[in-house]
């Protein structure tokens, strides 16, 4: 089961708020599920929980006689699609009249209270919503069938403090968000509180892993930098040793050269410790730099 499917399953189990909420959800699912085609009502979904909820809402509010077609789950090559259709034309006309459908405007009268607005969002997600696994990426979208509906929906989302954008993909209008905080707030508003908390936990885990990787990469880079610097310093000290000899150097430079030769893997800080604290880090760096300069001025062997 995907994260998006788990969200839908959770949303289907959320209890309604007021007496208008069931109508708000059904109205939303009819709109966003593109269920009304002329004088017919047909709703399709890959979620069994969503299909059952849509059927129950229709029966409760209209008493309509339905046909529910379930997929053959034994056929793994096919995506499971559940289809709910209203059988009789009288039932269809009654439902269309009840919700003023088909129409090209979102009628606010069908979600009059704040709880109804949240239920309206919930119905939209159940009908056409999907989201990525937040451990991989942050992306929640509603695949809306009509431009006017997408634009009206974005306005409603904005009123809820949720900033979404619209793009077009083939014949669908995609209302989407990629900000984790917007997605978390959307899940919470719709009633998927458990999924919102799980997303927050996954985000924390993801950030911890990313931080750990950054630290490891940084440490690796520092180690490589130290090793490369040490190799270069040792090569130049050996060049001095093989040409003019270390004995001709000032005592301070001799001490630094011998420390580096004896401890090729040591960092500057470690070399300072090995000097019994007589040389500071900046002092050690300065002495090694002087050794490198002396070696550069010597002719190649």
C-alpha cells in the first residue's frame, strides 16, 4: 500500500462534523470525481474504501439504487478500478437537482460551516488526490477534470491558508503543492492527522540522514584534504633532505620537518600535540609553509 492510499483509508474513517458534512463530501466527490456526464452518474476509483464511502453517501442522501462493479483482484496486471453508477434515470435527475449539477461553479451553499469546508477538501482528495511518499519527495496534487473547478478550488484552499499552484497535464488540471508545511497543514485540515504526524516523523528522519551524510562527506573531504597536504609536505621535506639536508635548516624548521616525516597521517592539531605543546597550530602551519617554499626554490633532483 502506498502512502497516498493510506491517507485515503484514514480519511474514509474520519467522523463527520455537522449534519451538512455528508452532503459536502458527496458534492465534492461528484465534482472532483467527474462523476456527472450528461444525465448519468458514474464514479470510479482505485480505492475500495473510497468506493464504499461514495456508495454509502449516495444511498443515505438520495436512496438511489446503485451498481457497484469491483475489479478482479486476481489479475495483478490490471490496476484495480471500482465503479459505482446510479441505475435509474429518476434517481440521477433527483441527485443532479439536489446538487445543482451539472454546473460550472463551485456552490458554497453545500459546505456552509468550517467543518464542511474541511470535509469538502477531504472529498476532493478522495476523488482525485494523490501524494508522493514524503521520505522521497514532498508532493501532493489534485488531478482536477476542469479548469473552472481547479481555479475555484485554489481559491478555497487559499482561504484555508493553503497555497497551491495550477499546471496542466494532458486534459487534466493539476492543483499541487511541494512545500512540506503546506502538505502537512492540508492533511491535518482534511482529517488525516495520523498521516500528517507520520509525514513529520519521516521528515525529521530524512533531515537527520541528510545531516549525517553532510557531516560524513565533510569529514571525508577534510581527511582527503589533510592527506593530500601531508603527502605534498613530505615530498618537499624529502626534497630538502636529499639536496641541502635538514641539518642546514633553522632548529624550528628541523623540528617541524621531523615531526611531519614521523607522522604522515597527523593533522596540524595532532602535530602540535606531538610537539608537546611548544608549537601552536598557526605556528606549525607557518613552519610547514616555509619548508614548502624552500623546497620550491631548490632545483629539481
